[in-house]
C-alpha cells in the first residue's frame, strides 16, 4: 500500500491558491481513477482506491500547510508504512510554471509543508515537485503562493493536472520515466511534422523537373548551313 499526499490549505478561500496545487493534483487523480468519496480521517480528508495494481490512499491534510506532517505521520503509522511508501505532491517555486520533477529525500528548501513532514516522518519520502514559478523577490513569496492562479495560468495548469492523472498508475508502480513522459505529452505535446520549430508550416518539396524537351530538327540543307556560318 502507498499514500499519495497533496499539500495545500483547507477552506474555500484557499482552493485556487498556487500553494494548493498539491490538493488539485490528488483531486484530479481521484476523479480520473474512480477513487471512493472523500472522508474525514487522520486530521485530513482521504479517498481510497487502487493504482499500479495495489491499494492506495489519497490524503489532503486539514492541518494547514505548516502542520501537514501531523496528518501524514498519523496515516503512515496507522497502516504501518515506511516513509518510502509516501509520495507528496507540492508547489515548487524553483521550477518554471508547468514543470514537473520527481525526487526522493533531500532538504525541504524552506517549504513549510515539507518542513513539517520532515519533522514527523524524516526525509526519505518521495516528492512530486510542481513548478509554479517565483515572484522574483523573497519578500513577495508569501503573497505569491497564497494568491490564486491567474486565468492565463490555465493554459499550462490544466494540461499539467491531466498529465499527472494519466501517469499516476506509472508513478505508483515506481516508473518515474513513464510518469514524467505522460506529463510531458500533455504540457508540451510533440509538434506536427509539417511544422517547423518556429511554428511556421514547412513548404512542400519542389516538384522534380520533367524531362528536357527534345531539340528541334535542323531542316537546313548543307549549302544553307555553310552559308549561314559565314553570315
């Protein structure tokens, strides 16, 4: 069994925040793969289903971001799981919007949700880092992550969430390459073979030239040819 954790803050006022992209990711997985209804449990909301041929629990902590580890630790201990059985979906300032990366272990880079999880279960869990971009200055970060996605962000956010849901089975099986490929196919689909890198259509190949016309037959007499030569 595994636990997929989405990080965010509970409550309607936070639902569209950049900080809540983890919630959005597990919501999309639950919808796409027919998970059961969300229920209150482990200081959060959980939905049960199957991915990768095994039972899997989706968890959205209701403890607010900076205490996410309480809910994760409680669920992990109840099912007698190790940190390696937990995958956390979270927003990542250091990745461009729409980028997705997977890693295991390492530091929390100042992310309050990860900091809390580190404190409760250690750092050996898996993370799916979902790029939201950086506002440019450190003092702007708090307002940035607690602000709703702009309407234009839907151009990359919707394909990203679709790719995550389509690749979730592979992620549960431990095949990160297939998971990331499923995401990439949605976020950056391959270009048509008739288009160039700039988006302009490639002109069709030129038609091959037909056979050269046969030269006209010279009907002059030998005397006329000689006379013409000295004209």
